[in-house]
């Protein structure tokens, strides 16, 4: 046992770059989703881009550049021996914490004065960056690294989860202070999933479910305990007639788009709701335009592709050669799955509007970089997993 602990504490001594092929199915699904996402982003955004930016190609041109460079990042990361990711666990969690603090100290962007989510360079056109995007990866990597080392402790000591709960509260609290409710929900969900996968005693989750249920009831009964923008969204979700020209405008237009798509859709490029009805159709509500143009059949196919990506990710995790690789892949792939579920739930009015992006589809260059970097990490693990590779 002592020897095993010493081995876990050692830095990797293996070559920096891994040998062998990666999982072709996972990579193929990724590329298909990315291609469809780019097509739908162009279709959803060109009218809005022309009206607001004077250039119909404004969003797709930038997203395409990020997609191409992101693929290069993904394949480069996939070549790195994933054991070396352990070396980045502490630096990355520290950098993420620092950026989450720094973003709160910066002045808000002029067009979003109530939100402090983006780090940007004032006076330039450089793209903004959300530290919460990096924090998602950092939390998964840190938890996977620590939970491999503390496997026995997590399963035998009832309070071994406390450091991870503190991590959840600190990172979640900082993101909440940004007025980034969707980011807060996502980081909390990631931490909970990692603690569950890591072997934390199950009775803590039963207690946690009770606390969350109580919190949800309180928020529904008294939504004004939340920040104004969040409380209005809760009220608008509960009362379908509340402020239809403002708070519920985007959600109502999304539902109109979905219903008008019917079974087979209106066809790519033929959406009506993207013409300044659905607010910023290239972002959080792009799935509504997908449903309108591709219909029920197209939407189901896309959701099945996401399901296939998650299934293949879980397969890679379960066949990984060590606990670190397994936890890392499960954490990353479940994070993507949670984002898809939350986005579709919001777009269909099943959940309150939280402003969460749809992976591969929503506009956001640095977010796409982070996503493809995460998938590169999964492909890196797949090189040493017991699966058929190329």
C-alpha cells in the first residue's frame, strides 16, 4: 500500500507523447457534430449578423476560424500522454481561481452592466473569455487527480468529501457573484457528479437531494431572494403570461420556432423566427432554430448524436487503464451532457431561462476551444484504453 501511494505521488516518467491510435468513433462523432453546428450557426446567425454588424458572415467567419484551430488543439492534446495531465491539475485549478477573482474586479462590459463574466482587453476587438469555461475543466481534472490518490479515504471516511464540497462552494460562489446562474448550476453539478463517481458515501447525496429540493421550493415560493434578472426568469417560467414582451419574449419566440418546424422542418435557411424574433439566435437559443429548420426528425438526430458521443465517452472511461483516466473522461463527458440537457430544457421551456450554451452549436470561440480541448483529453485517454483504435 505504501508503495502504491509513492507511485501516485510521483510525477509521470512516461514519454510526453502517447503512442497508438485514438478512438475513431468518438473523433468521428465529434467532427460530425462540429460540422452540423457550423452549418446551423451560419443559418441561424446571418440575418442577425447583417442587421447588427453589417456583415452576414460576421459570426460564422469567426466561429469557423476557432473551429479549425480548435481541431488542431484537440488533435495535439490527444497526442499527449494523459498521465501528464496530472501535472497540470494544481496549476490549472489555481489559475482558474485567480481568473474568477480577477473577472469580478474588472468593470463590466458596457452592453451588460449587471454581469461580470468576461475578461477582455478594453479598447480592442480581442475576443472576450469567460473564466467559468476554464473552471469547468480545471475542477474535473483536479477532482480526478485527487480522487485517484484518495480512493480508499473517500470510501471509508465519512467526511472525506469536505475538501471537494469547499471547492464547489468557493468556485460556485465566485461564479454566482458574476450573475452567471447557469455557470453556477453547471459547476455545482460537475462537483456533485465527481464526488459521486469518486466514491463519496451515498447518504450524503440523499441529504443533498433533500437540501436542493428545499432550496428549489423556497426559490419557487419566493423568487425575489435571487438577483433581479434571475428572479424574473423564475416568475416568467411559472407564469406563462408574465411580461410577454420582455422577460418571456425570447422563450415564447423559441416555442413558436419549435412548433412551426413541425415533423420535417422548414428547411435549412428558411427559419422565420431567426429574423430578429428570437433574440441572439446564434447563442443560447440556437436549438430553437435547429428545430424550426430541421424539424422534429432533425432535432432527434442531433440529440442522438449527442447521446452517441456521451455513450462512447463512457465506454472509453470504463475501459481506461486506471482510475484517473476513468474519472477524467466521465467528468468531462458528463459535463457536456449536462450542458445539452440544460440547454434543451431551457429552449423548450421545461426549465427556467438560464442562458446556457449548446456545445458545438452556440457561438463562442474560446468556449469552442475549451470544448475541443476537453475532447482532445478524452481522445488521449482512448489511446491507452482497451478499445478498437486507428
